[in-house]
């Protein structure tokens, strides 16, 4: 598809890549409306070239899937303020890529780059924690 069609999908929260790309990853639109390249590890600024704009080989792809396997609560780190972090298992095309820990304020930002699998997460967390995750990622 051409980039005009692809831009509409980006606005809807989809992930895209060009068939001709040699690098591994995809682009998404973040919470500020900026297009970012996600290499399955960290989001980066995507500098679109004229070739990218004129290309007709854009395809929609699946975002990496994250499963939250635990939530940590720690009051000591922030002098009485509750510090919440999420332990996440990251998958791409069914393969586990890595495990990471994400702070609560970062989780909503990351949800633009990946799909948080609530169904699989519910196998690890209790109902109260699931509700908290849904609230943080605006489901």
C-alpha cells in the first residue's frame, strides 16, 4: 500500500514496515503524534525519506506482544510514595525476546509500541492488578 493509506493506519494505532527494509522493526505513531521506529527494544525517531513517502510497499505488521507477569510495589524507594513497576515478558512472532521491568508512568507510553496482552497477563495477575493495568494503558 502507499504511504497515504499507511498514514491512516498509523493514526488508528497500527504498526507498519516497508517490505524492502533490511532493518528489523516497525513504525508506529506515539502519544504525541510523532512517527517512531521500534526495533523490538527501544523506540527511536523515524526520519522519513522521500523514498519512504513515495513507496508503495508498506505493509501492516503485528506489534510485539507483552505479557505482564508481576507487579512490584515499593514504598521505600520514593520516601513514602508508592513506587509501582511491572515485570514484562516481550515476544515477537511467538519468540520470547527479553524480560524487562517498566515503571508505572512508562507503561502507558510503551503501549503505543507494543500490544499488552491482557488475556495472557490475567494468567499471572489478580483481578485488582489487571484492572490497574487496564487503567494505566487506557483500555
